[in-house]
C-alpha cells in the first residue's frame, strides 16, 4: 500500500494518492475494456514512456486496483487487468470524466469564440 492512513487529510486526498499522475487514470480507463498486455497499453497511451508505464503499473498493483498475471508461456506473457477494487475506482472516476468532457467542450467554445472575434476584428 501507499501512504499510511494517518497521512491523509480526507477521502479526496486518499483517492488522489492512488490516481495521482498523468497516466494512472488513463491506464485504469484503458483497462475498463478488459485485460491488456504491456505493449497494448503502451500503444494505447500515446506519449507515455516505458519507464513511467512500468512505474505506474507497479504503483497501481501495490494499491490493489490492478492485477498483474504472468502466463507461463515462451516468451512469458504478462496481462494487466482491473481488480474488483479497481472497477469500483473506475466507476467513481466516471463522473469526473463526464465533468472533464464538459469542461473541455467549454474551453474549446471559449477558444473558438476568441478566434471568431479576432477574425471578425
């Protein structure tokens, strides 16, 4: 586990400790569809470095929201999937994603409005 419960101020603080960082919520979101191999996650998360992906997957596994399954094959195959706890976390992130989509649309509308005024001026 990450920090001890004594270091958290509130529930939001405890939640942010698990999903903090640019890539963690995106990893969780990608795993919503089902198990994925490391390479599939790397291709799906354009811009993530291999080092950062490994680090975040280890932290998510430590926090028990992602499960790492090593299949005894040649070469060895590793699949990542959400635990039940991870599914619950993803459900909690759903409203934040909906708010983010509205926020993104609002920012784009503001940007377009400014561009329209500049073009008209």
